[in-house]
C-alpha cells in the first residue's frame, strides 16, 4: 500500500489521506503539547512559512504515548497550537506511533532508518519523517533534531522544486 492510500483523519475528524499532499514534500512529526520538546512547534511553523509556497507542508500527528504528554482533546490541541505557536500547518487526529495499536501510517514510516541506520519504534515526541513529492520516505530525524537543523533543512530543500 502506498503512503498516499493510508486512511487518515484530520484533527477535526474529517477523513483524508496523504494523497491530499501528492506532489508536495511533507514533514510528518508526532507532536505533543506538554513535552520538553514542545517549543519545536515554533521551528516547525517557521519551516511551514518558509517553504509552504514552494510545495511543502508540515503534518503534525498528536500522540499521547510518551509520558502522557498530549492528553488534550482535539479542541484543546487546536487551541494550544494556534494560540501558543500560531500553527498554520495541518494536524491529524491523535494516534499511536508505537506498539500494537500503531497507526498504519507509522507502520510504514518506522521502517525507515535514521542517519545511523536505525529503524523501528519512534523514540519520543517530535520525531520527524521527510516524504518526497513522490510519496517516498527519504529521511528520518530523531526527536532532538531541531526543525532548523542544517541536515533537516537540506533534506527538505532537496525535495522542493528548483
């Protein structure tokens, strides 16, 4: 199954797929509002603002699997993201990224190795996956990689039209 075919739901519960972003580069990030890494939302929004018009989007996936750091409802998550960080990029409904209830999107994403060659479970909130305009996973960055890190920015820019 292509990444584009996996059934998803927006934060407001509307059905969608990654196919809605076909032809764009996408940065999929599992996010949380009560994590020490939560300030990365600001950097993710800067990426959205900088590259959005060039065929790029950040796609946030709220996840409560890491120390219960995303306990909020969809409305609470949306309000927190928009009022605290001015988030304009799309958010999906809360999902599991590891374990027996792992969302099918993450079943595919977690097979991608990081720069050190390690694949498997997501380590923590704010793990990042770069998806090409053709729907292929082309990069994986662990949670402590900041959104403005040179290696992440280079991976995104490599997927954008000249």
